[in-house]
């Protein structure tokens, strides 16, 4: 919160242009353009693109490569693992026979395989869609 003295100083600066604190030596005086000179607006910042640094480019390349590798690895594991015996014969599911039967069902295995295919698709889609900034 601002103090009341600060607010009073600010209001007096706004209301009285001759206030000693309202003049700043850092702000240059604005001079009007001559009537013969036309005003040309500056280019918007969105059109001016700075060239990315080499480090930024390589970090982006490595990030895309790692993302594709991670998606492909997880996707292949999700496609293969549900159909292996290790999927149901593991020590985490032994105390829970109902959960073991659910995980062993074809529906759950198919859903996991579908998620794996989707994961691989997303990874390779990112690899195909990657474009270097120019």
C-alpha cells in the first residue's frame, strides 16, 4: 500500500505541471513535426523477428529429439507389454486377484495398446512438423 504522502505528491505533480518533481531531466521534450513532413508509424514488433541464437536452436532440436524418443519408447512399451506374461504375473498384482483379472482382460490390454499407438503417432507427428525458425 502507498502512503498518503506519496499519493498527495503524485496528485500535486499531476495537477501542477510546474511542481519541482514533475519535471524530469531524463525525458526529452517532444517537438511537433513540420507540416510538410508526413507521419510514418513505426513497424509493429510482431513483424520484426529476431534471429534465434545458435544455443536456442540446438536446445530446441535436442528437446524435440528427446520428446520423439520418449514418445516412441513409451508407445512401443504400451503396445508390446500388455500382451506379455509379465503384464499379469508381477508381484504388484499378486495380492489383488480382482485387479489382476481386470488387467488381464482383453479390453484393458487393447486400450493400453491403443494408447501406445497414439503415443507413437504423436511423437512422429512432432518430428514431421518440426520447422527451424528462420
